[in-house]
């Protein structure tokens, strides 16, 4: 980390700054100029709250502010066991598919069977929904989770669902295999299950990694990142899918990264090409919304594939996976 102080910083203030950093276990190199002073700090700078001092002018981070997620400190790829399905580099590309919202037991079972036939290995569904409007359907809540549990019993697929508030943690710890923390939700809870950490709509890659770092610093290393599109000026798509995030996450971290082409595009005709592109980019998995009757889906019908369209898209993805030396 390189820090410069303001013009005319008194000598005693410089000494205090050096003293403080040294007490934090850092090696400090001070370069003194006529007007300005520059510090080089070497060591673990992740805990430095550098702007707290009024004499500090400019801070340049040389190393990333995250440690646990950082590939530098953990070169091997992390593989996360999601209720028996392993997700990560070197493993089979894992696909979680299902409706945006669980609408009842019959719907959940029918879609779970449909996506399993198409090659999904986890069943996703929303029981608590983060909706833009307070008047939209908010999810079946506990009933929806229990419908997913029935779908797991029937298909053997682990289940993935979004947690929206802390008071539901016991329910999720008991029933859900992978806890999704959504794009609109930067909260970090104490959880003991694998966490699917979706990228926030307006979050940089570093901020998104830092949100994973929070979960890891809290003692849970089982984090999977999910690129789901970010907000840009583009209006033809719901969000803009940032596929370059996939190789960047692999370079910067050891965590698995998956792609959600459904929320990224908002349009069912764009989902298949983006599934294929995500596999080509090296994603460790996909999260796809599927409904047998998209026009009557209770939420996000416009971006849902039918089970048949999902199976067709999966067949194309498998060919791409094969071409890049991965199994799907
Ligand atoms: C979802 O997966 O149902 C969802 C709401 O996703 P996101 O948080 O990415 O919008
Ligand atoms: Mn949705």
C-alpha cells in the first residue's frame, strides 16, 4: 500500500502515523520530500482504515483488500459440496434450474422433474421473493420451501433458494442445501450451508468479492459466486451480462463462479446463447429459470425457458463444455 500525506504535514504527525502502522505489524518505508511525504506499507493491510487520519491525502492499494477469497493465499481451486453435488473448477459444470417462484407442490414437482430430465443437478426456486414492487407476489414463504423439500425427495436434487431475512435462518439451515443471497441483498448472515453469493446490480467485481470475504471472515468458506448481470445504460436487456467476470474471478479468487443468464438478460430468447457463452467463458455452473408455462408464471415469465427449450440449450452447452475439456 502506498500512502502520501498532505503538503506541510508536521513532523510529529508523520511520526504518529509511522508509529501507528508499525504497531499494526506493518513494515513502513518513509520517503521524505520537500513538500510531500510518501509511505510504503508492506504486510497485511486489509485492516487498515487509512482515511481516518486528516493528514493522509492519497492511498493506493497495491494488493487486493480481500484475503480469504484471494487466490494468492489459497492457490488451489475451492470445490463446494452442495448437498452432494460438487461445484468448482475441475468438477462437472453444475446446473441449477427451476422456476423464479415456487407456486405450489405440483408446479415444483413438475418443473423439478423437467429440469432433471434436461440435465440439471440442483433445483432452484424462490419462496421469498425480492420484488421491485411491494404489490407483486412476494413468495409462498415456508410453504414454498416445503414444496421444494418434496421436490428434493422426489428427484434427489439438492435445493437452492434465496434467504431474505435473518429470522428465516433456522428454516434455511434445516431445509435448504444452498442458500442464495440475492443481487438486491448485500446482507451477510452467519450461515453454515454453502452460500450462492449473487453479484449486486451496481457492484464492482472487487465489491462483490468483498461481500464473499465477509461471509468467509464470518467463518463460512463455502461460497460460490454468481454473475447475474449488472445495471448499465442498455435497455434491450434487463441487465448487462458481464461474462469477463468469470475469468477475472478465477484469476483473483479460488472460489467457484457460476452464471445466471436469466436475470442477466430478462429475455427467454437470449438465455440459450448466454448459457453457451457462459460455459465457453469457463463458468463452473449455471443458474437458469425454467417454467412449463412461462406466460402464466407468477414471476419472471419473460425470461423463463420451457423444460424442452432448457434441454435443448443444455445439449448445446454440453458440446461447448466438451470442446473446452470440461464435463457437463
Ligand atoms: C433470483 O434468482 O430469483 C433472483 C431474484 O436473482 P437476483 O438476486 O440475481 O436478481
Ligand atoms: Mn427471477
